[in-house]
């Protein structure tokens, strides 16, 4: 397996195949397709369902809908075994023991709240095909209180006399490490309720027999607690990221170094160094929309004051993107009009082609609107970026993006960008100035190659 996405513990897990369960996975987006492939690799029989016939056809050929390290190889490994199939037909899942709902819950248009319509639509399509004793398991990130509503919804649509069983099993995937996080996660959380709770736990233990045998902790809770775990975890991570970015603002005002500050406070084991990397902030399809949906749901519950701090967390995060554009303008003599700006990065994070709420593309578009000619390069996210931002220019290589550039913006911390030879790149730009929006490059290396190096929250010299 490719280095960087697989762990020794994950390798041990997939060798433990003493238990086989028939599983359906509803939704073949990021969560669903990874979950389906991993469950098949654990030895379960998996039928994955999606309403998008083109996606199902592509997946049946082993072509995933997005880039995730190791996923294409995993599909190629499990599909010839016959353990994983893709379909649009819900009738094919009537014999499944466990049904995982893995559809998206995007932010509602014009609102902060989560759109759970896909979850309820999936349940409505599934309900008539539920077999006796089948367990429905929610994995989607939903507002607290959704599970109880969904169980009622399923019960209404289930065959007469059939008692619906529902559990909530939140996902904790990191893009770029999704396979490892599925088969060897930090923990499993089961939210259960009702007379079948004990049996539901036992069945989920069969599904996750390999990871559990390898030592993954398992916590059993009620529905509301399980629903809160994912959003609470994401709110905490967002808070930690925005905290260090707030410190970066103070460091810039005071002439201090936010990287050294983070190193120093990170040695305190109560704080830790992870997620204390100052830069242009978080993006993607989880943290931004999850903290907004969390605030919206707290308001509905009458607990809006408890999460009021998340508004500033969100504001700090967005503010760092504007700061990058300000720095670019400053290094271009006070204006970006007709300046050539090279943007290194389009994905919201490395090892992904996900451009949802991408800080890199936000900065690129803001620079373009300020009058710059912006050229973007990303190792994996170019096609996705072109679909959403066709007005930007794109280059097939770093070098092509940087030709005659007045300023280079490093906005996604791909390994390929960290390995750039700054001396060679200096020969093709108009002005050797780089602004490191991720604090991931070596300032000494770039400065010794003749570059003016600037980063968020760090001294200019």
C-alpha cells in the first residue's frame, strides 16, 4: 500500500476476517465509497447504493468519484472477490443485515443549518426493503435529535408489523487518511436506544470485529450523545485552529513568530502541538459547515449562547484568507491590478481533490477580483477547480504557473510544493516573492535562494 495512508494496525485489522456480515451502504460519496470498500476488505459482503447511475457505472469499473490515497487500489483489490457491488436498485439490499446511511448533509442554501433531506430520502427509499431484524445505522453528520426522527420516519415506511432497529455510528474520517480511519479509527461510537439496543451493539461488534480485536476503543451511548460527538469534535478542532490563527494576528502586530509560539505552547501536554499550525485556516466539506450547523441547532434548542464563541471562530478563519490577499497586494506595490499571481494549491488540504470551501480558491478568486491575473496549479484538484472557477487560469506544472509571476502564494501544503527547488524557480518568476499561507516551507532555504519570504504570523526577517 502507498506510504502515508496506511498504518501497521490497519494492516493487522484487515487480516482478521472471522466474521462476515451482509451490509448495504447507501450513498457513494466520500464517506460511503470508502466505507463500502473497507467493509468488503474486512470480509463482509457489501452492496453499495446510489441514485446516480453514472457514478454507479464508474464505481463498478473501479473508478472512484474522487481522489483519496489508496482508494483506487483498494477497489481493484476487493471487487474481483465479488464481495463489493454497486447498484441503483434498493430491492437488492433486502437481505442485508446492516444498512449504513452515508449520504451528505450539506449546509442549507442561505442558512447555517444542515440539510438533512438526503438522509430522510435515503431512509424513505430503504424502508420498504427492510428485512426482519435488519439494523439501520446512521453515519452521516446530523443535527442532534435527527436519529429519533429518522427512526419514526423509517417505521412509517417499513413493512407492516416490522419493528425498525436504528443505531447511530458517527464517522471520523480525515481526508487523505480515510481508509486508515475506517479500519483502524481512534474509537467507535455506537448510539443505541430501545429494546433492541443490546442486540444492536452485538451486531455492530460483528461488523467491526477486526478493528475491535486490534484494540480500537468502543463507546456505547444514547442517540443524542452519539450525534453530538462528531460536531463537538469538529468544533473543538476548529477552535484550536482559529486560536493559533488569532495568535498569528497578534504576532504580526507584535513582531513575534507564531510557529515558535505554537512549538512552545504545544509542549504542554494539556494543549498539544497538533492543529496549532497557523495559516489560511480550515476549509473542506466538514469543519466550516459543521460548526455553522452546530450553532444553528443550538439556537433551535434554546442554547445559542453556549456556542456563540463559534461565530468568532468562523470569523477568524475567514479573516485569514483576506489577510493573504492583503499581503499579496502589499508585496506588489499596493495594487494587484495587472499583476501575475501564481497560486500553489486548489484543494482545501493535501492528498485530496476536494475543493469545497477551499481557502486556496477563495484567495485565488479574491486576487482575481482585485485585478490580478491568477494562475493555479494543484497536483490533484485541477479539474474540480476548473468546474467551479473557470474564470481562473490553470497550469499543468508549478513552473508553468510561476512564469513571470510577481508573487507566488503557497496555499495547500502538498509534499510536491515543499520539495520545490527555490533557486530554480527564482529564474522564471518576474519577482522572487513567496507568501507561505501554510507556514510549511523552509524560510531559510527560500531566502538563501534570493526570495523575499513572508508567512502569516511570522517576522519579515
